[in-house]
C-alpha cells in the first residue's frame, strides 16, 4: 500500500475542507513514534495535538479499554448509567483547582465541552453575553467558532457568527498588548457593547493553544476574577489543550492563582479516546434542569475506562515532574542554538510552561516569518520529525511531545530539529 494511493482515495471520497497536514497515513504507533503504511518512521512531537500526553497505545490504557469492551461499549449514559463514569467524575472533581463542592459531566469533544460550559453559565446567571479573547481557540462548531479569535482557516467561508459574543485583546507583551490595555478594552466593552450585568461568562485558555502558547499573566487573571466577582460573571477556564499535565501541573489554571467557576477538559483526558468534560462549582453545575445536559455518546464507557487508566499512568510514571523536565530540556536546547548566533538568531521568543512549549521564527528584520515556519515543518517531516505550527501570524512552532517519550527518542527528535533549523534558516 502506498501513501499516494491513499491520498487519491481520500481526495475522491472526502471533502477538501477536511485537510490532512501530512501526506502519509499511519499504520501503527507506539509512545512517541508513528510508522506509516510504507514503513517510514516518524518521531511525533505533535501528540495528536496534545491528546497523547500518555503516548500512543500506552499498554495500561489499552488494557483498560479491552477489558471494558468485554463488558459493554455503549449504554447511552443518560439511559443506563455505570459506576466508572461516577468514579471519573469524582477523580476530576478532586483534581480541579476549585474549592468547595464540585460536580463534573462528560461529553465527546472539546467543542461540546465549551458549548456546555457556556450553557451552564447562562443557566446560572440568566444572562446571554460571553466575552472571549483575540487569538483564542475554542472549537469548530458554529458557536465555538464565534468564540475563537482567528479567521483563517477556521472561520472563513462560514458567514455571520452567532451573536452575544464579544472579544478583547489577550495580553501578550511581544505583541505590544499590556495587561492594562486589555483591561481598558474590557471596560470600554462594558460601555459600548454590553453591560456587565448582561455578561454570563468570560472564557479564556490559561495558555493559548492555537494562539501560540501564550500564558495568561496571573496578575491579569486575578484582575479578571475581581471584575467577574463584582458583576456576577462566571469565569470559564478552557483547559482542553493545556490541561492534563502539559504545563507541569495537572491543570494550567493552578498556576494562575485564581479559582474559576467552570473548567473544560478534553484531549489528553482519555489518552487518545474521544472524551471531554466540564467541571465546576456544584451550585453552578446544578443550574441546568434535568435533561439539559448530555448527548448520545456523552461519557462513552470505553473512553471513560481509558480516562481512569490515565490517572494511574500519571501517578505511576510521575508525569507532572516529567513534563517539567521535558520543557526545561527543550527550552535549554533552543536557547543554546539561539546563543550560537548566525542564522539561529532568527529563533525568536521561546515560551513554555512544563512541556507546553513554543518558539517563534523571524525574518532577517525581526518580523514574523510564516514562510520559514512552514518550511521547517516540511523539512523536519522529510527527515522523520512531526512538528506543528501555530500562532496568530503563523510563525510559531508548538511542541506537544508525549510526556512518556523515551529520552533517546527525545534527543533524536531534537537532533533532527537542529538540522532542519540550520537548513531553513541559512
């Protein structure tokens, strides 16, 4: 079987809008490696877009899934419940950095989690407005697209977005957006577009994913919390990408010094199986009437079994500490390259919290260079390393290597990255 033949079949039977970033097709994968149908091997620094913090086909997770399949694969949780989903809710509530009584509910995708978090906030406040941030990413459904702060390739062609959603700048020093400027924009928003007493929620990623791995300053998060408390607005932390150990703490929100009212989770929640969730203060979660939350596949028994095994893997393999070690190692590696000077000076800002790491690529004049970023992804791919770009200007490389990566594989991947950087920056 050839990759080119499969691509022809894909192009004939699937729409152009469902694009595939790499022109090869997986045959098998293990931890941080993927082999395509032609037997070519790739080191995976993308991890299914931060879904595989516990790696591809982790044996403990695979074993839990197989055991669940022998029992049952689906009941429709709202028709017939089962103990595992209660156990998972208890474990997620225990981990969530929210004090007092908490409750959790599960769905299938990150977009579902975000939409349901907004539904819950609206039910709790009896308000309609939601405030999001520039460059934030919250999903691909029409409503979550309206929350998402980036047009191409997500919003283009889809027309007018749903109303009741407002946006302010995310504070990023390298973009010239200060915390004060963001707060001024929020106060202006309250005077020009929506009264604060009509706002149900403010939603943000503690670390922007698609936006370029920019970390929300804790001092700014605290100001948002104060404003939200003043006006009865709920804070939603979207942890779909940055949660589950990626930043060195179980949830990135732990590093902000605030308590959100609601949090979303997905991606690495179930180690590669489709599962998402919302966790929040019990009284807020209970604002929705019975039947108002759910979905046919919400809380799949198979995915829930995987999610419970993920907790065991994190504890047994000390993945929070491993996340910090990986992030520090890659950051030091990139800083070392940058210090060599020459073409490597075009490596711009290096950002990381734990193993959630991104770095920018610049042109000779210090401006964002999206073209060289694309070239790096292509050159690395041709030499067996999978990288993903991101950022509002398309010039950031994000690294989401599994936290379970073997040290020798990590070193091999960094070696390829160095050679590819030398090639495209010369």
